[in-house]
C-alpha cells in the first residue's frame, strides 16, 4: 500500500516560489556521506530484534536498512517516489523486509502508540512545522519507545554555504527575510519542545562527517549538478541572471572555511538527540 502526502524535506524552503523535488539530481551521493550519523542514530535507538521502527524522511533508506539489519520491523517514509524506489531496491537486494510509504513528517501513515523507535537522519529537522512534526512523532511512539534524530550544528564550510545560498535565493525571488528556524541542535530548545509532550531529551555531539573534493570549486560544482537543493537554487539564479555572481560568492565561503590547503575538506558537526517518555 502506498500513501502519497506532502513533503518532509531535507532543507528549509528558501522561498515561497521554490518547490523542492528531492528525486532530482543524485541525492544518493550525499546520503552515502551521512552514514556515520545514521550509525549513531541506530546506536542511540537501542533497537532489539522484533522491535518496530519508522524512518522519517528515509531518502535512500540508510537508516531503514540499518534498522532492518538489526532485526526490527521497519516502515520507511519519504515524499520522493524516486528515492523510495532506490531504497526499496537496496532492501530487496539484501533480502530485507521494509515497508516503504510516501508520506509526511507531520502526518505519518502509522497507528498511534505503535513504534519502539521513531528515527530520522537529517530529515525531520527540516519540516516546515516543527511543532506538528514533534507531536506526530510522539503520537506514534510506544510508551517505552525512543525518538532519535540527527541535526546539524550551525557553522562550518557547508553550513555557512547553505545559509548563504538560502539568503541569495530569497533575494533573487524577492521573498521576505525568513524567521530563525527551530534550533533542532540545541538541547534547551529541544527540552522545551518535547516537555510539552512529557518527554525528556538528551543530546550527544559528533564531528565525524567530512565532505571532501579536489578543490572548493570542484565541491561546489558537484553539488550544483547533483544535490536537489543546489539544482533548484541555481535554476533560480540562472533565471534571474545571477548564477555567476552567486557562484563566486558561494565559492568564497568554501575557500575561507576550507580545512585543507591543497584540496577541499569540511567537517560538519552534528548532534544525535534522543527523546524518551518521562
């Protein structure tokens, strides 16, 4: 059974006119680099064979497959049909049983109080309505279950690049300044948000995700042709005649924050947050 709903997303909407299609490009390239965080999410979930889990915003299925390998009964939810197909193919190739559904973080196609683990790797953090997504994750969580997700810590070359790119897109389309996003990485903000639902949150910091390329320019150009958000952003820049100017500005950020004097290296710090019932 497949249910189609609205998008979960992996990046904040940069303007009201920019509709993201995460099936475009080759998100598989980025997903492969996020495996360390997926491993950390699974470790924090403390899954047991026979337990139940949902992967919210599953993308290419990294977390869902890890959970299935651990013996869990897994449902994987994502809005992008192409990525669901990629994830489904990967599960089939390993003989893993995973239920893949098109869906939304704020409207999960899962019964109340039914899951031992609600998991998300850099996905639920970009939902347009954090309060609704948190309430939905709590709704499906069993009494002794865990909500575990990864979230980027602001800063670093890639984080600064993405923030600047979003601002450039807003300017290009004449959109107003966006309010500050919910701080999914911040323990105090998470504690307040989950306390409404009588859940306690713990946060663990990690620094094991590294993006590399032959040069800052090589990294930017690869993102421009493979990452769905970069593809959409540069289409706007092309349409408004700002592609060259935007590329130069973004490249300066990568060069300034580069950690490698002979190539390109950027460490992106993140947290793994775990919420449990009081």
